[in-house]
């Protein structure tokens, strides 16, 4: 039985002027309804994790550790637990931005050879995400993602001397007792892809990340910076030689729509592709917040 739940404190349903049912829509098992996950139906594919814009899905999968383990392999390769115990529970939690973060640093291979038979919806998702990521990698003149088939671990153990055998036996008994104790504890991991992305050194954004356009009318009220759950928007005050500016981080943006949907001046517009612009002068902004104020309903 899968152990997944939605952190309602991070879920977008609290807010007005934005609607999100991405996890419910993508779930191939129809296990998510009204922000509740039916554990009996959930097959732990991770597609909800891949698509959630706020990292609100908690699960028993430590994706941070799995991604780091893949980075430490030579060559770098992503695979599921059916291939290796160190692999991800399922590769469905991957998305194009995570793939870019790994592949833009050094060549990346994936073993999705078992996905179509195991979880067809995951195979379809990954095929599309890999193709899109490869387009961006090609444009950046980087090596494309390589599809491989890794031989699954056999589970066989090597012959050991008698003395070593008994040492191993006692150690195994101790480990088994520890595992049994841990099995009684239900572990839940919070994985926000944005947090993981921003831990990667020297990571540059690509058109795979969202973009932003600042239209006429912005008065620098700063509501967008307050609303953004990933802190992708910040404002620097005017200085002697430069105007007030709005700064946008595509690596942190998930296109959740809170900023554009609640802007009092309708001055923000999200784009599907990052164009390279991440700083916007607020030449017409007031030095004080909007005199008419703004109202945001939450809850």
C-alpha cells in the first residue's frame, strides 16, 4: 500500500483566483479526489509529485536521496528499484526540469525499458518529458539523454569463508531486527523539486522553465512577492542610479499562477518558456504600496 498524502498547508486550494487539480488529473489510478489520496488505489508512480507546483505531495519515497545517488554514479544513470535497490521507487516523479538539471551538468542515461509493461501512464509521461528535454539539450549543444537497459541486480551473494559466514549471519540478524523496527515507523518525505533544483551548483535555466512578462500598470505593490510559495519574485528598491526592480527566478518558478491570478493591476503574465528576461525595471512604480490596497482571501 502506497503511503502518500497531500500537505494542505502547501496546496493551492486555499487561494482565490487560481485553480489547480493537476495531481487529480494526472493520476492514472484515479486515487486522488478532493485533495485526498486513496492509499489502496495509489500505486506510488509519483506522477503527482512530478506535476505538483508547490511540492505538496508527501510520500514514503526519499526522492532527494535517489537523485543524489544517481548523480554519484559513473556514468550518471536513473533507474527504478526493480533494477537497483538504490533506484527510485518509480521514475514517474521525474519531470523535464529535473532531467535538465542532471543532464546539463554531465551526460545522463535513463532505464525506462520496463515502464511500459509496469506502468503505461508513466512510460507515456517520461517519453514526452525526455523528448522535450532533449530538444533543450540540443539547443544548448549538450549531450542528449541516453536510453539504456541496465541488468537488474541478481541478488546472489558470493561464497564466503565459514568464519566470515557466521559474522555475516550475526550482522544480518542485527540488521533484520533494525529493519523490522523501522518497518513499524511510517516515514514521510516532503520533496519539493524547486528546493532540489536550487541546491545544484552552477545550474542555468533553459526554455524548459517558466517565463514572466511584466505588462504596463505595475505599481510595485509587492503582493506577488508575498504570494509566491517558492519566493521566485523579489523587489529591490530604487537607488540613485537605478529604478526599483522586480527580479524573477525561473529556477524557482513553477507557474502556479498565484502571482498573475492575484495581481491587482493585472500586470503579470506567465509564459510557458523562459526567454532569458529575469529583471524588470519598475519605472512607473510608486515608492509606497498601492494606495487602494489589495485583498487576498485564503482559506
